[in-house]
């Protein structure tokens, strides 16, 4: 019997078939791995999208404050991205060329280098596999190759990816403990936070900076001089914690003194999200390696590292991958970079972020369950707490149960948000940079209404 005999091809639903969102979600639950995450907390089946708005299978609209975990800087189906994709297809450029040059690839590189931090504009770019995690892996390999050392220093609360190597650098223990030994010779140091500091009520930035300096420069620290220190200018998944400029200066000074490569993971912060094109540039971090993904692909999978030229000691093929610069992602990415700069969207993110943060603070002033509001630009977070229970420093403990219910209540009110941080108690806001003031006000109203609705529910049990 021929192999194809007896096989049944899947057919699209017939016109007029009333397939519900529950049908789609149930089929996904049945077919997909239990590792899937978002549909568990956000049970919607999306059908279309435009700008800051997505629509579900029944035509209901939602403001998208998740935006592909920050990948959609211009929102959904922005005209310049759509046109760039059409142009690339009309040109007939091969869709996949490994790392062979094409006009589309060249345009992306030129556009990227035109807007990089000045100290990296004479550097080198490496196209990685299409994920931020692969770019982090490449940055680590580059640092180890360039220095001849193996050690790595990362920070508590960090998130760098879900591969074996990047998990070793990530701060959250619960995702690592089932896996046993990961990448060896990794050390984590405390990250300075303005709320719930690991140093209690002390000056967290100064204390964290002193620890970095001690770990890297003191012969008695027990940590061999590492190949690299890796840090996010704003910790995203860790709870939206901006890095203080004073801490950035100490990290830069200490790494430079020891010949340690400084890697800035700007997978989520890069290209305007925090109110500056590059979050590391705004705080003077001055990295040797910049890790980029998400927004630079215009919503399509693309990841690169850009590094100082003197680190470029690799042999050909030292880091490779099939999809290291796919044509449509390069076209979408170049168009997105141009539009972010042309439209002044970094400045727009700063102004819109201020409006969002001020609105969240107004809600917090009337509700003690909002323990802290923080962020930079359109990367904002509101940490929810149990005001009746405090830790040893008198700070209310995080309330992830409440944050999960607020997330769902906001969904019911037409706004999609993420949660993260300690106990997943931080409601996170990552809207497209093109979000309007009116849409921001709707997000703030939905947040306040969700808190009130959860509070009003009777008979709820934890």
C-alpha cells in the first residue's frame, strides 16, 4: 500500500461553520504539549488584529498590552511592515539564504547600524537563530572565546531564555530545579530593586554595586574572573525592575577593570520601548555586546548580537543556524527600525509611559493592594500585595493569587496583560509603542475596575 493511502488531510471549516473559541482551545489542549502557557491564563482564540487591538473568534476586541511579549513595537499589521513584506515577496528574493548576502539583508544591516549606540557603530553583527535565547547563547560563546575564560555572572530576577544555557543564567529557580545540572560556572548576584530589596531597607543600588565590585576584583571573593557579566537594563519577566544608572556605572567600571565582557540583554527593552532607543545607552551601561531580538524583527522571528570589533576572534561557522536572518523578518525589521526613528516613537514611549504610570499610581493611591508601580517608558508594572501580611522589613508580601485574578478580570474588560515577578504578583504592561492616549486611559480604567471587581466578589476561596 502506498504511504499516502489512508491518510486524511485536514480541511478548513466549511463556510458558515460556527466553530467556537472553546472548540479551538479544546483542540489545542488536546493536541499541544502541556508546556503551553498563555492560553491557561488568557483563554481567548484570536482571529485578527490591527494596531493595538486584537479580535477574538467572536469579533470581540481587546487592547493588546502583551504585544508578543514586546515584539510588536508598531502593533499589529502596521502599514509600513505590511508594505515591506509585500515588497520583499514581489522582489522575488529567496526567503531563506542561510547567511548568503541579499539586498534585503544588506538594507537591514545598514539600517540597524545607523541607529546603534555610537560605541558599537564600528563593531560587528552576528545573525543568530531566530530567538533571543539563541542570541544570548551566541553572546556567551563569544565572550568565552574572546577571553579564554568560562565563568559567567548574572543577576537574581534575570530572564535570558529557556534553553539549557540561558536557563542557567535566568534567576527563577522553579523552572531550573527539575532539570538538574545546567551550564556550569554561573554565579548570580543580587539585582538592585526599589521595592522588596534583597538588602532590606538599605540603599540597594550601592550595596549591589559593591557586591559586583567585590565579586570581580577581590581575590578572596571565591569567584574566578569571569568571561562575562550579563544584565538586562530593565528586568522584564523578573518584575519590571529598571537598573539604576549608579549600579550600571559600577558594573561597567568593574568589568572593564578585569577584562570581563559586559553583555546587555536588550531582547525586550531594545528599539524604543523604555523611552530611549536603547535602554543600556540611557543609563551609561556601555556594553561590549548588545543582544537584540523581538522588536527588531518587526514581529517576525529575528535575533542578532552586535559587539565591539576587537572581540571578533571566531572561526568561520563558530555559531551557525539555518534561520539566521530570514528574508521576511529582515524586511519587516528594517521597516520597523526606520519607522520607530522617523515617527519619534522612543520619545512617544516616554510620554505614553508617563501617562500610563501616573494613571496606575492614581489607582494605587486608593487601593493598598497595589504595593508598587514602576517601569521605564512603555514597560510598566504594578506589584500587587497582601497589605495584611508583611515581611521582616515591614513590606507587604506579593500576592500572585490576586494578580492572576486581576489579569483575568482585565481580560473580561477587554485588555490583555501579562504577569511576572516574584510569585507572578506583578501585572505587566507592554503595549505597542503606537498606543494612543485614549487607549492608555482605557487600560488604566480596566486595571482599576478589575481590582474593584475582584474585591467585590463574594465567597472566593484561595
